[in-house]
C-alpha cells in the first residue's frame, strides 16, 4: 500500500542534532513511506542559525524533491502576518504548521485570525497541534477549533493528535460538529502519535483502537490522515503505528484513505 504521511518536523542541526531531512528519509525508507509532508522549523528553532528565515530554510532544502511536500510556519511576533502567508504560498508550499501552545498564540486571537483569513483566501491547508503542551490550556483548548471552523468555513485544517489522550472527546466533538460543512472547508483528524505502549498504559498522545474506530463511526473515513511526528517518533514507533492501522478492524478502503489518499485529496495532489 502506498503511504503519504503528514507531520514531519524539520529541525536545523544548530538547534537539535539528527532531526533533519536525512533522518526523515531513513524513516521513510524503513517504513515504506513514499511521500511525506515536511514542516518548516518553528521560529524559535531558528535562533542559532545565521539565516533565521524558517520557510526559506525549508524551501532551499526541498527544492527538486518530489517525495517531500513543504508546509511553512508563521512568526506571530512579527506584524507582517499576511505577507508571511503569501510568501509560504509563493514558495509552492501546500500549507502551514501552527503549534498554538509552543508558539504561545491563542487559537482565536486577532493575530491568528489574520493568518486563517489569508490561508483560506490562498487555499492553504493548516495543521494544528492539539493536546496538552505545557502552556495555558485556555489558549489552545481543542473546542476552540470549532470557532475557527465556523468563522472560516472554507478553511481546511487538521487537528493533529486528535486532542491526545486528555482531549480526544473534545476533538471528536469538533469533528462531528463540522462534519456537515457544505461550504468547502473541512476539519481532519490527524492520526499522529497514536502509539499505545505494550503495557497498555497510555502516554499523553496514546489512543485506543476503540477510540479510533469510534472516530470513524461517528464521522467518516474521508477526514482522517496519518501523521509521523518525526523526529519525536522514529522508525520503530512509526512501523508499529502503520502496522496497527493495517490490522485495525476497518475496511481496506478506509486504510488506504487514512494512509495517503485523504491527505493527497486535501492538498490537491495526484495519488
């Protein structure tokens, strides 16, 4: 089965060793992944680099690689938010990674809404981190994404980690509530870091088979996408997650959608 995975962070060597494209390509080879979405570094991860432009950093490294699809990032401490989003589109990137907790930007702040509006206008896909991340929860509670979907009905975005262990039901509520959006937008469940340890005791991101099947039962199989969370997850865990999806008691067609087709369709790429 062809696999097209979302959610690979590309981090400069100056910030953290062995978290770049070479490591990602090794994970892809190890796990039989044909194509992957790469996120530009978050602004704070560029602090030790001579050129601190995160999107340009990724663009220069992806140029000519047909198996890697770029997503940009936005520096919310700058005022030229619309121009940053326009540059992301000009690079040919298909979307934007936003990590509200790590970037300390409230999900429905004025600054964030400026980015959403421009992304919606340009047809860019957004991937949001959801789930706890050691910042004030009121700024990034998963239920806030329902406001985003209502205010920007043509915007496509994913809730990565599906809220994680702590907020799965809240993320599911948003996905169900937005499942009848007929204006062109869509909210996707990011099956990222779903790994359940062998002892069955969940970590912050673990989701059970029952939760994943419940998600598909209450929504559909057209709005779930598999994610890597590279470099925080490497080959062993990624293989395990792929194998788990392949053996989940769901139709074969659903597995094909989750492991690549839905992401390709959302980004308007051939698959």
